[in-house]
C-alpha cells in the first residue's frame, strides 16, 4: 500500500494495516505534506510516536465503532489522559474528539460526540480500546479507556511541563 493523507484513511485501510506512520521524510514531494502516512508492516510496535493505531472503540453502552488512536505513550498512562487523540468512524467520515484543552472543545468535545451519536454522554463514555495486538507497553495503556474528562485537568503551563518531563506528579 502506498502513502496517503491521514484524512483519506478508511476503516478498510486500518483493517489491512493497523498501524500507520507519518511519512515525514517525503513531505516535500510535490502534492504531499506532513499529513501523509504509510503503513507499518513490522508488528507489534514498541513505540507509537508519529503513528496512529487502529482499534475497535467500545462505547459504554457496548456499541462498537471503528477508530484510531494517536499521540499514544505506551509507557505513560497519565500522559495519555492528557494528550491521547481519539478518532472514530461515524456517518462515513472521521469524528476527531476534542479534549478539554483543545480550542474547538465546544464544537467537537464529548457532549457533541454524544449528540452526533444520538446518545447521552453516559452511554458513550468511557470509551474502551484495545491495541495490544499491534503495540507493546503498559497493560493499562494498550488496553485502556478514554473518559469524557480526565481525572486531572492541567493548566497550559502544567501540560508543557508534562511534555518536557518537568511536571511534578501528585
């Protein structure tokens, strides 16, 4: 399979190749940019940096939807509470869930996702996932869940400190 823009991936692409990597070495090829991805063939992976992983997303009510995860730290569950990116396939397109710190949280946050699915938030969250066949890491990371709200909300400066390893965890 050749490279393609991440926005053009479909559940069929993800079923054929469950992990995709940003093709950053070829972003200057005419017609391409930094959003192009290529499939990762050697699985399982021990690192998901610059990669997305496919997964079946199980809503709290048991409904399964195709999805993908990005910004996954395979060794740090707290980091994932803050930064994990969840996308799910709905109505023939991707819905990218905004987190509490995203500028478009009101337009793409948990309440809006629930409304799109015609469900109450309590029937959607937490959303469970399992990427253990494609990735190796902490058990609570490769089989985890995304809550509507993380247990801890961090300020911008705390999130920056977390990224650079300076955040003092309580």
